[in-house]
């Protein structure tokens, strides 16, 4: 299964970046790291779609069997970096594709609004956002080791298992068409 993990954090050393890299390390797949990818600010003009970085992003997501969107919560929403990247994408890349959502909060009750925001945008892209979603708090991330603690690893594993189930169903449906 070809899973694409989109790191929605613009921070190279942020907790969301740690989580996205840990997802790739443990489960494989391709990492689209928005802390490294130099995407222009989306303006909707056709010439942007001819940029190599945009072509690569669109093709990478289109070829995915499943997608994991990760984002910090900034001002009760997903990061601007993730929203900008999603603006370059459309239903061609997401139609019926299973998508898992994971927010990395700063603590307290953060993260839920980012999840809701990601779900709204993914729905507009015709994605099949799975029911299970996850918020990780700072206590879940071992920043010095760039890893997740045991509790977080179990939560992430449950999310990935559910995504795999939906990805297998999506693949079976595609085979029948």
C-alpha cells in the first residue's frame, strides 16, 4: 500500500515534524515534508500548476492509496502550510481516497479545531476521511529522542490500522471497476 504522509508543520524541528517522520519510519510510505518543500503561496493562477514542485506534489498525492494529514493547531485551525499545500490539490488527487487526520497540540484542549478544519477541507476535496482521528499532546512526544512515547505509539498504531482497513476496501472497490 502506498501511503503518503503530509507533514503540515512549517517547523523543521517541531513536534508535528517528529510525528510525521516517526510515522514514515515505522509504517513506511512517502513523506511530503512541508517544512522542507518550497511551495509558493497559492494564488490560483494556472502558471503555478506548471512548477515542478507543484507537479510533484499533485502526482505524489494522486498515486497514493491512502493519506495521513498531520498538522499543529495554529489559532484554532490547521497550519497555513498545510492549507496552502491542499489548495494546490483537488478531487483528482483525493476522490474517495481514505485519509487519516492527526493533530499535534501545544497542550490543554488544543488540536480538535485543527482536526475539524482538516476534515472540512478534505471533505471539499472529496476525500474519504476516516472516523478515527487523533490529537497528540506534548506529553506524547519525546522531543530529545525525536520519537513517540509508548502511549502515543499505541494510539498512532490504532489510527494506522483503521486507515489500512479503509485503504484495503478502497483498493477492492478500484479492482471491481
